[in-house]
C-alpha cells in the first residue's frame, strides 16, 4: 500500500475551477470534505476499500458537486482546488482561504 500512496502523492496537484469543468461535465469529479485527508481518500478508492468509502459517502464527506456548488464556482473561475486523479475520478478539495 505504501507504493500506492507514494504513487498518488505524485498525482497531488492544484487546479483552477475552470480546468475542472470538463471533468464535472463527464461526471468524474468527487468533492472531498476538508476534514478528510485527500490522499487517504484516494488510497481508499484506489485500493477498493468499499466499506470505508461508503461510510464517507453516507456521512456526506465525499460526494458529487451540487448544482449550488457548481454555480458558485462558475462565478469564481479562478477558485483553486487541491486535486488528486484516481482513475476514472478527479478528487477535489477546496483550497483553504489564505
């Protein structure tokens, strides 16, 4: 699992909202709550830890972006996110305000 974690660390990046729009349109973006570690979520998804992932889904800690979120982000296209690609998904976490 450490190899997987190391591989995913290489995929951590930042992206502006505008760059994520095509992924939202293909229904591939998953929003990860700030209280979760993005890398932990990526490892759980990539290693098929279904019960853990389902627990987060049930608690609304990982979910598809809502229409309200998309509308808000569309009005601020330079909003930045921390991103992690775990095929076929793009996990995103809002970047904390500086």
